[in-house]
C-alpha cells in the first residue's frame, strides 16, 4: 500500500475514534434520569448531618448536656469552644438568627469539634405571642440560613425564654428545655458595676459548685455564650463535671445513647430513666413515698403533663409526701418545692 493511502486510512481511523469517544465522554445526566443510573451527580450543597453518625456513648455512661443560648459571640463562644476542646467535651449551642451571618466561622468551628448547632429563633421573640406566619418565620429562617451558609441542618429548637405553651405542634422540631438553670445572665458583668474581683470570683465558684454538686446523668444545663462571665464560669464547670466522671455531650448524643428518641413537637427537660413501679392508670394513696430511678433526676412539674414546666427535681432515694393523685401522676410536697411528678417513679 502506498504511503499516501496509509496516511489517509490513519486519518479516517483517528476521526472515527474522536467522534466515538466524544459521545462516550458526555457525562451530563439525561432528562428524567433516563439512562443515567450509573452517573454520580454531585449535589450543589452537601448536608452536614449532626445526628447520623453512631454515638460513641452508651446507656452505661454518665452523660450530661451543656447548652448555650443567644450566640454565637465571636469572643465568648470561641473561649468556651477552647475549653470544651481542651477537655474532649461537647455542648449544644442554640443560635439566634441575627447572630448567624456575622459568625459563620464560629458556627463551622462549633460543628467541626463535635458540638451541635440548635435553633433559638430568628429574632428572639416570645413565640406564644406571635401569629402563625411570624412563628413559622422565626423557626424556618435560621434553619434555612444556617444550611445555606454552612450545610449544617439544625434538628433541635429552644424557644426564647422557654416560652412554648400552645405552640409546640407548630414548631415542627423537638423542643429542648433544661433541668439546671445557672441563671448566669443575672451575674453578667454589665449589670454588676463596681463588683470587686473577689466578689466576682466568689459568684463564679458559687454557681459552678451548685451545678457540679447537683448534676445528675441525663441533665440539661442552661447557659448563655454571649457573656464573659459565662465563659469564665464554663472554665470551672466543664473540668469540674469531667472530674466527677461525667462525659459532656450534645443533647442529641445524650438522648441517642440513652435510647430516647427526640420527637417533633415534644418537650424535653432531661432524660428520665423510668423504671415504672405502677401502672400509668393507677392513682396513689396519700402518704410518704421514695423516689426510685436508675440514676436520673425526677422533674417536679407545675401540671400533671409531660410537657409542663419543670420547677425542681428529685434524686433517686429522696422521700416525698404525696398529697393527692390522678391517673399516672402524684402531687408531692417536699422541703423545697411542691408539684406534680410521674407516679411511676414513686414506691412505698
């Protein structure tokens, strides 16, 4: 074969190969997914799940959840994150909408070290006084903003001021309250002009000792990561709890480890380790009873309902006086509070 013919044949072969590989190299998915089942399409944004990974904790662990509201604050939140990271601990941060955009790096850091981001409304309104459309906006805007800017999808909600009565079903997320209130906002530096360093230090230790000495597994602790006082308080509380054998985890981690599902529209104050001693339909006679749990605290509530406000808590082994009872609930009197408790925790 002559050289010119060989060149012509080679050109034709190369052209055919280019046309063929060009068709094969088109990686655009076909309309409606036709013929595209083997093509991996990368989504525009990948959701950063805070709950899908299996918890490294178990029901045998002594877990507690620290929670911080009203942030993020670029200075104080990061101080708290430094302390948590130093002690291999986690916490849950309920952020407010108006603090999100200017603190994206802090939010990303919070999630990156194993902490949890929760929703604390868009502008800290009292949700019980909002119209349905405003309430919806207060819940949805922070979720959408956090996801659009970070890929993190909050799964927990805390109502501003803990006010949720009548709106729980409209929020569409688990509502997280607390069983230990540090009332750190009452001791913030801005409202204590003229306080000496000694007085401030004494107040820090008083609150920290109260938390550490009264904490029980399953508790949820309330603080606010917008105050320098709270950052300093965390420097006492976090190592103090660790030294007492607690593992500091997120709210989601704690409930997962203890096998309690968090449900939308339900209100949670702490993990209650119930070992029912009576049928839920049984009423108790008046008299003295002993609180019996498997390690958790028992909430005293203002009404005989699971989502009623908690006003105090009892420890396993405490003695109470039952004044009256309705099916499943008992009104008890103690030396420090009176209210309703789940009757399943009381034994003669």
